[in-house]
């Protein structure tokens, strides 16, 4: 599992690796499920990061246009 | 037509002129005639001298035109205007102008003319000495406050002069230095008066007298007067007589006026000019001051505007700088990147989901294959076992000991034991007969022996 | 004679032995009848075993499909 | 018999072995029935595992979409 | 982040540096968001400074025209 | 800053220098505002000097016309 | 001993010089005011003399002759 402070880009790379491993015929069901769960967690984390960033930017833009 | 009638008839100007020439030529007196008079209007030319003769002292009287060939000019007499002479010659009519004139053969100075020649000689001498030179002349004071008047108290001209100055410029202080101005030895008195005036502290000496005859005015041509004028430290203005005649005193003076009233004008000229000049200068001063103030006002206004404009421009520049940066920043708004990232995440999410679905499907398929294969195989096993059993069932049937009964044989059993020989039986024995199908009970009635049987 | 707990395949082998003995001319009728009887009994037992196995399979299949 | 904690793929491998043994001529009826029963049990277990995996995937998907 | 007392021109220079860094492909999203926020804050601050200056000038002009 | 006793022309020259410096791109906002304030103060001072001069001229003109 | 006529002439010359200097672009405001005052005084004095106020002339003459 990725750390909370881990950069977005690293998370994306991990997701790519997960998708690749999931697509592999050799991957066991257990492993697959675990990978999927990790992938979902990462995506959720990325989305949260992205949302937070977007909110920050919007806040900056709004406060600027108000001033 | 008679001669008389001919004369009365009109003639051309040329005819008339010719007749006049003829007339002069016919009168012997006109061929050699002497005329005395004073030279006036002398006009020297390259090969002759033209002049007029008039009676001495006369103003506006008749004049006689004279013509003197250059080679006839005498050596001992210096011809000049004002010289009294006797001229001898011939009266002729000068055709082109139709005017008579005297063609002079001889000319000599006479009477007053001799006095004049004396005057001429003195003038020449003093001139050579440089007393009349312009470079010697001083400028008259422009604003004389103290003026010494050298003249005779009785003179009418002086009275006019003094009255006029006092009337027009009371601030000009006049002091009269009284002197004889004519008669024997008058020149010495005049010179002495000039000396006194010069020592009086006056800023200007006015030397003069009213009109008079040539002889009356002659002291002003004397050397004593000339030298007194030259010696004076104070500038001298002369105003001698009322004519345009020039005296040696006039030539020696710093300036001369032809009449006393002109002398008044000359003395007051500076003051008059100043009186005209001052209001103009007052106006110019005020104007210049106003212009200076206007310029200062303009300078301040201009700078006030310049300061404001510079500040406004500076603000505009800085505002532009902010706007530029705001635009540059907006162009790099990370939301575009965030959106791209969101899309990338969405894609990855779909890929992940699809991968999971594929994984599960793969597992399902693997399981289903096995789920189908297992009953198939177990069915196969059962079938195999069935066929093994069936084979044995058939084999058993093939060796069934009851099979001959089907072909019509029967088994006789006594007490359950198959009877293999008749000798085993006795009449009356109860037996069971088994057939192919079914059985029957019977009683032995007889025992039979087979042939050959023991 | 075969035991009741005897396996299907052992029973088949006994039948084979019975058939062999029955085919022998020396075998008496009484013996033959007895053997034949035993054979018949064995066949019946095998049928029962087979049926029992089939029922077990069906039961297992059913319980699996139920599960 | 397979352990309960045994992985999906190991179970599949065991099924494959069972299928192979079922096909063997030597396999007795009793053994066959037992093998089948084991196979059925394994399949059932696998189905349970698969179902569990499916549920885990679904759960992860749901929690992600909620987040 | 810029200090409140920092001069207008220093702020502009900082914005320029931010724009440059934002334009760099290597800049991570996290860094980019932070830079953008800082940039917006600086622009707001610059506008406030300029406005303040304008008001000072207006005050000076008024007092001058009264005098 | 200009001295109070400084002559009109020196003040004008200082204003010119101020305008020049204000127009210079290098001049900072703070400096610009300070320059503007100085400029306005100088202009006020110049106007006072000008007024004084005007009054002196008027006084001289009146006393002259009376005399 | 200074001559009264000369004094007048000097006054006129001074007036002329004053007007010239006042008209000169280089003349400062202070100097201009001073020149104007001097000019007015001189013109007034000269005009008084020309008007011929007897006492004034006498006084001027006396003071001049004393000087």
C-alpha cells in the first residue's frame, strides 16, 4: 500500500503495474483480488488528491478574483 | 508780311531762342561786361565751374548764371560760395535751355570778398590743425541739468531761448554768461565768456546770438573764439544767427544749431525722448514682469501635469505588469493538468475494473471446465464398471446349470437331491420334477430297467 | 462366498472364478447350482454397489449444485 | 482431501488430478466415488472462493465509487 | 511565500519565477498547485499594493489641490 | 526633499528630476509614490512662491501708480 | 562730484537693463520680482523729475550737487 504522502505520479505508476499484473494469466485469484483492492485504494487516494488540489486551485482563483 | 508783322506772328520756341541768341550777339555791350556779386551755388564739373552771382547780403534777389572754363580759374583766388567777386565775360543765350548766362573770361575777389578770402585762409589753417575734425567732437549731454548760455543779455534770440527752456523744462538750470557779441574786439570777450562758462560746472555751453550782417557775425569766425571753444572742457553747442551760414565757431563747436529754437530742441532732445521713452519702458517693465509671472505659472502648471501624468503612466505600467503576470499564471492554471490527471485516473480505474472482471471470468471458466469434466469422468467410470458387470452377468448365464431344462430336460429331485439313477428310487417315492419353466410333484409308480443295465 | 463389505472389483473377480468353475465339466450339478446361485447373488450385489455409487454421485452432485 | 485454506489454483490442480485418476482404468468404483465426492467438494470450495473474490471485488468497487 | 512587507517589484519577480517553474514540464502536480496558489496570492497582494499606492497618490493630490 | 527656503527654479528643477525618475522603468512603486508626494509638495510650495511673487509685483505696481 | 544729468541717464540705462534682464528667460522668479521692484522705483523717480515738481527738482539738484 502506498503511503499518504506518496506523490501522485508514483501512485499512477503503481496502478499501471497492478493493471499489468492483473492481466497476467499466471496471477492467482487471491493475488488478483489483493491487487485489485490495492489498485482501488490507490485510485481513491489519487482522486482525493486531485480533488483536494482542484479545491485548492479554485479557492486561490476565487479569493484572487474577489480581492 | 512786314518785318513787324513777322515778329508779331507766333513762332516756335526754337525760333524764339535763336532770335534771342541773335539779339544778345548784336548788342556789343554784352560781349564784354563786368558784374560784381557774391558766389553762390557753386557747382564744379570736370572741365568747368558753374555758379550763380547774387548781390551781397540779399536773400531771394536775382541771380546770374555763370560759366567759367577750368583753364580760366585764377590761381590766387579760392573760389567758394559767399566770396564777393567781379566777373568779366560775355552774355550768351544758352540755346538748349533758352537762358542767358555769363561766360566768364576773368574773375577776381573784391571788397567783402577779401574778408571772405581771409576767412577762407583761417578756416584752411585751422582745419589743417585738426580743430574741426569730427574725432575731436564730444557728444552733447543727453540730459543737461546745468546749461551755460554765452551770449549778450540784450539779444532777442537769447530771450527766446531762455523763455522756451524754462517753459518746457523747468528742471534745466540756465546761467547766462553775458558778453559783447559784435564790434571791434568782440571775439576776445566771447572767448573770455566761454572760458568762464567752462569753469562754471555747467554740463553744456550754448554759444550764440540772434541774426545780423555778415560783418556783425564775423567775430564768430575769429580764431580767438574757435580756440576758446576747442579749449573748453564742456561740450559746446552753437546757435549763431538765423541763417544756414556756417561760422568757424560752428565748425569748432561739438554741434551747431541753425536757429535758437532749433538749439532749444537740441538741448531738450534727450529729455523729450526720455519723457516719451519712460511710459514705454514702464509698460515694457510691467509686461516683462507679467510675462515672467505667466511663465512661472505655466512652468508650475506644466510640472503639476507632468507629475500627475508620470504617476498615472507609472501606475498603468505596473497595472499592465500585474495583468501580464495574471494572464501568464492563468495560462498555467493547474486545473487543466488536474483534469488530464482525472481522465488518466478514470482510464486506469476502468482498466483495473476490466482486469478484475477478466480475472474472475478466467477463474470461473477454469472452474466450469473442471465442473463439467468431473461428472463426465465419473459417469465414464460408472459406465466402465457397468460394462464389466454386464460381461460377467452374461458369462454367468452362459454357464447356468439350468440351461438344459430350457431345451426340454427336467431334473427329478428326491428330498432335494437330484436323482441321477432310477435305481435310487422306489415305487411310491414322492419326487419333484423341475422343468425349464415351473415344477411338478409326482409319485413313483414303477421302476424301469434299461436294457443292458445290471 | 464374498463378503458384504467386499469391493465391487473383488466381487467381479469372484464371479470370474465361479464362471470358470461352472465351465468345468467335473463340477457337479449341485455344486454348479450352488456356484451359479453365488454368481447370481454376486451380480445382484454388484448391481447394488453400482447403483449405490451412482446414488452417491448423484447425491454429491445434488449437494454441490445445492450449495 | 484439500485443506480449506488452500488456494483456488491448488484446488483446481487437485481437481485436475482427480479427473485424471477418474479416467484411469485401474481406479476402483469406490475410489471413483470418493474422488468424485472430493472433486465436487473442491469445486464447491472453489465456487465459494470465487464468490468471495467476486464479493471482495464488488465491495472494493463500491467503496471506491462511494469515496 | 512572500512577506507582507516585501516590495511590489520583488513580488513581481517571484511571480515571474513561479510562472517559469509552472511552465516547466518537470514540475509535479503537487508543486504546481502550490506554486499556482502562491502566484495567485502574490497577484492579489500586488493589486492591493498598487491600489494602496493609488489611494496615497489621490490623497496627496487632494490635499495639494486644497492647499 | 527640498528645503523651504529653496528658490523657485531649484524646486522646478527638482520636479523635473522627479518626473524623469518617475518615468524610469527601474523606479519602484514605493519610490514612485514617495517621488510623487515630494513632487506634489514642491508644486504646492512653488504655487505659494508664485503667489507671493504676484502679490509683490501687484504691490509694486500700485505704489508706483500712486506716486 | 556726480552730475545730476548723468544720474538720470544712469537711471534710464538701469531701467533699460532691468527690462532686458526681466525679459531674459534665464532670470529667476526672485530676481524678476526684485528687478521689477527696482524698475518701478526708478521709473517713478524719473517720471517725477520730468513732471517737474519744482521742489523735487530742487531737492534732486541740491542732493546731486552735494553728492
